[in-house]
């Protein structure tokens, strides 16, 4: 419990949320999307990762039965509708490309408060690979939650809130997170983000005001 009487937020870990077949299918989508990106598109994305690509505005993702089934499962887990989910964004980094110092990140965006879809209330991250050995790095860390670190495990998802449970329009700073660097020989980590918006993100995205 925090000093102001506010309870620490939850971080939910589900170890077998995706099957091996579903993981491999998402990895195939991620590889295809990354290959389609131009150099300028790649450089404009988050430079913390060796590569990142999203399903937003991608017709193949929209018509992919496995992808849609997984998104529906995520909507049930988060007690929301698919229209409130942002499209998946895939990331990948390796011990050769990931920066060796990390910067705390947070998925709450202040400017989203004035947009139709509202803020990112929840974030889900799914691991699409393991690290090659224990202690290889690449953990998902929450330094303000007693230095919680979650080791990559294929098919596992991690779910956490970005907002306070007593005010969903206010950021919860305790859920700042980081992807810890991979150590030499630690292989690579691939995963995907899905953010849950307060309101209908799909409609806002189609109208160009997400």
C-alpha cells in the first residue's frame, strides 16, 4: 500500500494464454509486417527495439481468423469489447541490437484524454519467445513495484493498468515499466502489445482521430 493509502496496482501473469500454434502464427504475422515496412517507417518507430510493426490498417490482420480469435480472447480477459482494443504492435530485440541501458516507459498518454477513444486504461504484453537461458536478460520489469521482473516465456501474457483505480483519467506512475537488456548470448525476445482504450478505438481510428 502506498503512503497515501492507495493500494499498489495489480500485475496479472497468465503463463499459457496462447498455444504453441497461436504463438507461431503471430510470429509469422510479425515477420511479414516487419518485412513490408520501409526504412523510413522503421526508423520512425520506437528505437528501443531492433524492429517493431503493427497490425493497424492491415487488411491481412483484419481478415485473419487466428488473430481475430486471440483479440476476442483478450477482450474477454480485459472485460472489454474488441472495438476498445488497439491493434497488436509487435516488437523484437536481441543482445546485439537492444540498448544496454533502459528507460522507464509508461503507456498513459496525456493528450489522449481529449481524443474520442480516451486513455489507454490497460496494457497487455504477450511473449512470443523465450530467452535462451536463465539469467539471459530481456525481462519485463516494474521498478516501482518492488522491482518486479518477469522472465520471457513463450505464450505468456502480462496485464497491468495504466491508470489509477480511483480515477481512470489519471496516470498510475507505479506501473512504469522497462524491457531489460538481453545479455550476451541471451538470444532475442519477440512480443506484442495490445492496449485497451476507455472508449471505442476502432471507430476513432477509422475516422483518423485515435
